[in-house]
C-alpha cells in the first residue's frame, strides 16, 4: 500500500512542479509518521522514504530506539509543539526541529545539542492564520526571532514552517501559503541564508508548491487515515 501511495503522491508533486514552473526535484517529501508504528516506518524506508515527521516527542523516541539499526538511513523531524522540558532529548536525537516558535526553545536546543552531532536544523513555525489555538510565532515577531536564532551555535536556521487552517478552497489555501512565502523572501532579502519553506500537506500540497514550498509534509495520503 505504501509503495502505491508513494507513487501517487510523487506524481502529484511532479505534476504540481510542472504546472507551477518549479524545477524538477525542488520539492522534498516529509513522511508524517505520527501514530504509525516503527514497522510502518521500516516499510516506508524500504520504499525509498528517508525523512519522517513526528508530532509527539516520546512516541518519536520510542520509534527512534526501535529503528536504531537503520538510524543512519533516517532523518527525523519534530513537527509538533516542543516544551522546554523536552528540549534535551530532542536536541540529542532529532535531525530537524520544524516547530521553533520562541527564542527560549532555540537557546535550549543550541545549548543541549551534543558536540559530536552536526548542527541541528531548525525552522521557525509561523502562525499565519492568527488562530489562538495554533502554535507558531506571530508574523511580525519572525524577523527579530530569525536573526536571533540564526546567531545561535549548534543550530542551523533553514527557513520557515506553517500549518494554516484547513480549507477545501484552493484559492484560500494559496493565500495562506503566500503569506509565508512573502515572509520567507523578506528574510532572505535581509541576508539570512535560508533554503527551506515547509508547507502543504496531503490536502493542499499543490497550493503550497504553487507558492514556493520546498518541503511538503504528507501523512494521510501515504499511510492512510489515523
């Protein structure tokens, strides 16, 4: 099932790149494996997937341990909210944190990243929809936060991530993604060396690619409903 689903998702990404004049291979796929067990991740690895996104720290750590024999082949991304008391284990075990939304979290990750590991890749999560229930920094806060995070040792600021409110309206999807794209371009114009715009999921990856996504986070379309 995963292999067939991966083929379908890959075709959607390829077609969107063609439609919106994006270079082939310019959009990477993050497989969102939350709530699926290590055996599912192992099966996805066998199909060629390498990057996996997790929302919950303890669930992810259990999988990382269960898959320790293939750790070198896997890239683990934390995409869910991160509390201060979990930063050490995340700094020690993850390759990316996409949900940095305040300087305190970034500082702790920087301090706790082991010297033996490469710098931790981080994205700043932006609350583009302004919903109180959503995690993420307010857009107006992002420029100062990005400069501060980029200056921290043991971290590498790669770009921005957002999780807009879901809507079936593709025009509304594109507007939400466009807001993140504009912010990203402003940061690059200000001199930050960013290369990653993480936006778009199973239902709206085409709209995200249209607005410049370099990474789409797909779970349901790969693994089925949770």
